[in-house]
C-alpha cells in the first residue's frame, strides 16, 4: 500500500487548539470594542478539480470530470473584533470535504501507488482553511464602505485515492499570505450588495475565496446574506500539481454584539 501521511492526528489537533486559543485571546480584548459573528452554510459544488501527485511524475486526472463528485453541505464561520470604527481583526475557520468515485479507462499513478484501468475508485478532496485577518476601512460613508487588509492563512489539505486493494494519501499543511478586501454598498435602508474575500496570485500558485451577494438587515444588529462564492487556486511544483474551482451557493448571517 503506497500511503504517505505527512501530518499526524496530534499535529492536526494542535492546529485546532491553536485556533481555539486565538479565539480566547481575542475574547480577552472584548472590552475595548465590538464583536461580529459571521457564519455561512449552503452547498459546495465542484467545478474543475485536476490533480497530479507527484507533480512531476504522477498521472494527471480530474476528480470532477473523470470521476463523479457529489455536492457537499458546508459550514464556515468568522469571529470579528472591531476596534474603533475602521479597524477589525478576525479569526476564521472553513472546513471542506468533497467525495468522488468512479472508474478510469487507464492506469493511474498517484503518490507512487498504481491503480489499474477499470478499477472502482473512491477519492477524497479535503481543503480546510484557518485564517487570521486584519482590515482597515478606507471608505466609510452612510451607504458605502470599503476596506483593505491582509490575511494569514493556514491550509490543511488532503487528497486520497482508494480502491478495494490499495490506498494512497497526500497531505499538505502550509502558510499562505493573502490580500483581504470588503466592499459593502447599501443603496436602500435595509438592502445592499456585498463583495468580499481573500485573494493573491504568485509564481508558486494562487488562491481566491470571494463572495458576491445581497444583504438584508431586518434589525440593527442582524444582517442576512445570500450569494455565490468561489474558492479557486492551486499549486504546480515537483511535489504536487493541483488546481480546483469550488462553487458555493451560500446563505448566512452577521450578528453584532
């Protein structure tokens, strides 16, 4: 069995504890500003999802076109601490897992394991994201606000391929710097448009997580949102080739307290 596990359960647990500790540290500062709790749920639908592992010698395959990927329900959340009126710091978590299955008409080499043609395969694509962001609102008007900042992202990813007789797993955990932005336009008293996300492109790869939606504010401290989100990006190097586009139909709420 050709399996590579680069990250133990203990290490994964340490990351979760680290995010929890960050929330606690932010909680101690609550007396100095206001809080916002932002959560989203909905359906994640795979667009393209191309992988080749290792990046320089594996077989390139599509988890969404050559295999069948089921839509997945998702949940993501952000806790934001607002400092004064223009500064904000937020902690964010967005786990995501997609499952695929099917057969290929050719042999596939994946993480040094070879799967023969016409073998029933089960694939897992996991892309969990944990982020710490700072943003400054450059524009603050009654109907329009616009802010820019930066995000420190920890990516915890896993791609696996499994048959009845073999399994191969590739895991990767890394740091990704991103640009954070948010445009909130409210031409009407209760209705508005929201464009926000984290994104950056570099020679080593790219990453975008962007929402375009509409908002409705039924009460002073509650905003509802409905929209379309994309998660796109990947990397191309000797170790791994992976590029994916995930489409999200999302609903959510932002609660201030």
